[in-house]
């Protein structure tokens, strides 16, 4: 499973988004260390604050399936003409379960891809500083 394939799976997952309010579909594909991939999409609600992002949805689904370790995450936003990075809430939740070097790829519809890491998206994270020792 390479990062291009993982990104394609994230784009496919975006088609399952429930986003009637924003009309902004997001898909996430989380590669687990057992080789499986858990995909998810954003799920909105008429009470807007209840919206769940694709990234958190994928992570929580994977954990609920018993996945313990994670290898990479791809996020695809086909309705954006620019690469969309994970929101602050998703960075915080992800950082609980992955280390600083964890690769994260994101892109929109214009073909630009950003390859980054958990540590770049959330530097000086105390949990990482403790767990990476
Ligand atoms: N969204 C995500 O699912 N992930 C992101 O990284 C950015 C935002 C969702 C939340 C909401 O359903 C829609 O995109 C617009 O913000």
C-alpha cells in the first residue's frame, strides 16, 4: 500500500460523506500496522457542532475495530481547490495515538499533494516528547 493508493482510497471515501450543510466532502484513509485500511468521511448534523471530521471518524472506527497501531493517514477534499489539512481538533485526537514521525498526506482537487508528519502539524507536543524518549 503506497501513499498514492492510500490517497485514492481517501478520495473514494469522500463520496460517502454526509455533508448537506457545507457541501464539502472529506475522505480519510488510515493505514493500520496490520496492513488493513480503515476509511471514513465527514458526517455533519443540523446541529452544526455535532459534525464529525473524516479524520477523527476514521481513527475512532479503527480503534473500535481493535486496531492498535497506525502507519499513515491520507486525507482527500475533492471539493477544495487547495490541499486541506486536518483541523486542530483532529490533530489533537490523532496525536494521542501516533508518534511525531507519523506520515500524513493531504490534497484537494487541484493535484497538489502535501506530505507532512504529525510532529510538523503539532510541534512541541508533550505526549510525543514523553513517548519518543
Ligand atoms: N472537515 C473534515 O472532515 N476534515 C478536515 O480536515 C476539514 C473539515 C469537514 C467538517 C465539515 O463537515 C466540513 O469539512 C466543512 O468544514
